């Protein structure tokens, strides 16, 4: 067995010592008092890479850096070298942006040393998370770049005069705007997803591409192909400024928030379908549909499988000065019979139903499941409900939610026929209309099957995008300096 030793803050030497499988009698004796790490997980993403150590008891650790080359050393006390730790090195992928490799070995009695060979200079966060849900004690190691890129700032600094020509940055970072094809801005150009009860939609524009190359092809039977009827819906498909022939002064910024991610799988259906995976697919489809319209810029709070704390989701939307915030979910309920789509807005006075309250409490626990460094919180969400502007935000959110709900009702049963309200933490931006869409109940076997269907996913994304267009046709975005 090869064991990494001798790495210290004052030395960059690496000494490898071969030891027999049974190190010594006193090590074997003391190992009885040590615990084993029960599981290790690695979540690589462009924003940061998370390494998780899970164990029956809280772990005590120390960490330090070694330079030339860059290494991060973590000493975990009172543990033994079990299978989970031995398998950690194999979980580091070749495409990990920050970790090149991992070495694990015995440093001294009941102390395991984990050495991360880094690709670049990093700024780690190391913190413990108490048991939550099905998880035991967890030690989180979040590896952030020392000099992170800022795609949000690049998005805001784009020349708004050229936004109709397509200016997505395509970085794939945590706020991802994708890549948009050049799109004409005349009054007849927009995308459509399916026929409507109040009139057929025009055929989609030529070369209509989704931003996500892996997205399923649209079902031709659901987009009104070949329908020559007169269009009765063009007015709500584009902002008033463009409908009247005037140039849109700036793009409309919509932040799409696929819920959960990384450590937090969200709800899990009987067939093993994970909420975090479903809403990420729908989020990318929604981004693609709105990117086809040159009047929009779309940002995802995550476009990979990693966790974003609730507070950061809100902060990112505010930093972008978003015009809308849409959080996507496919939740579970205590009764598997629960079914149908729902739309929620924030409430200052309590939930509008028992189910709404239950769902809000469950979603607000996402930080406990996903693992949040509580030392980094600044209390933003705790203060926002004191802001008087919250009332205006809720009114606008209800308007948006009603339109999205009516679009969802075109093809799916509604759990409630009106927009519900509850204290969802992720909806608490005081100055951005915000809704939470429950696409379906993943705890219902029939709806779980639908959520796995690419055609249903595409219909959900189309309904939300159509609702957003209808909202801005009636409520053009405010001008900004």
C-alpha cells in the first residue's frame, strides 16, 4: 500500500512510504476507537467542485496549502482508511476543472491525510453539515477558483444596441446564457410549441434550434405544423415595443432556476427518477425556447449537476437585475395520489393551503440537504420580507403565475386552478417578479412516467415560455439607466 506522508505547510517534499497491510499492533488496537467514512462523493462543475465525506459521527479536520505545485492537504482525525476513502481517487474525472488527482493515506495514528493535486490556485471552503434527510454527518470541501470568472458581469455589459444580433457568451458557467443564433426582430418572428384553445399558433421560424444540443426534437403533432389558419395570438407573443414597430430598448432578462442539484437530489420517484435531473432538462429546454426570441436573454442558476444555496439563487437574479425569476420543480407529496401542475408565488401572510405550506417547508429545507456553509450567510433572505416593495413584487408574480398556469392547463391537469402562495425562500427577491412552477408530482407513478417523456418535458417548457411572452406583452419591462 502506498501512503502519502510528509506534506506540510513548510515543505513541498513528497515522501512515499511502503507499509504492510497491518501497520502495527498499536495501530490495530487504536483503530477500534476510530470511525470509518461511510461514503465519498465528488460533484465537479465550472463554478466549483465539491468533495463530500459522509460518516456516522462529525469529523474533525485541518487543512493547509502546499505550493509548487499547488496542493491542498486535509487531515481527517479519528478515522481509519476504509473502502470509501480508498475509492475517492477513482472518482476524480479527467474533466474536473480544479482537481487533477487525489491521494489518500495514513499520516499518523487514526489520522488520514487526503492530498488534492490542483490544476490551478483555489480558494476552498471546508465546513461540516449536520445530519439531514437520509444523510449522516457530512464534511464538505468546496473548491472554488481563486480568481473566478464572472459571466454575469459580461452579460450585463453586453452592448444592448446589438442584443438582437445574438450575444450569448456560451461560457457554460454558473449563470449560463448559452449560444444564440442571429434572429430577425420583425413582428412575425417568434417560436411556438403547441396549439392553443384560443387560436392556433403560427408555425415556428426556420432553423429554430434549441440551446441544448441534446434536447429532444419537437413533436410535429404538437406545434400546429401545416396549420394555415389566421393567427389570433401574435400580439401576446412579443413585447409591446416590438409589436408597435418600435425597437426594444433593451433585452428582457429571465433567470431560470432548476431546483436542487448536487448533494440534493430533490424528490425521487418510485422508478428512481430524480427531481434535480428532470428540472435541469426542462430548464435547458426553456432557455432554448426563449433564446430563439431575440428580445430575451436567459440565465440558468445552474446548468450542471451541482448545488446552489437558496440565498445565492436569489442574489444572482438580483445581481443580473432580472425582469423575471422562474424556479422549476417536480415535487413529491405525502400522498402518491397527488397530481397536476401548480404555480406558486410568495406570501407574506401564510400559505393559501396546507399542501402549499408543506411544499414550501420542504423546499426551504433544501439548504440542509444540499449542504450550505452557514458561516457565509449574510441574512439577506431574513430581511427581505420587511421590504415594502415586496407587495408590488407579489402582485406582479401573481399576474405572471396566472398566465403560466393557464398555459399549463392547455395540456395537463392543474392541481389548483389558481396561483397558490406560500413562504418559499427562493421567491423572496423584493424587486423581481418570481414564481415557482411545480411541473408535476414525481411521487405519483403516472406523473413520474410523464416527467420522463421528452415530449412532455418539451410541452412544459413551451407552456412556461408562452406564459412569459404573454406576461411581457401586457407588462413591458421598465426602462433602465
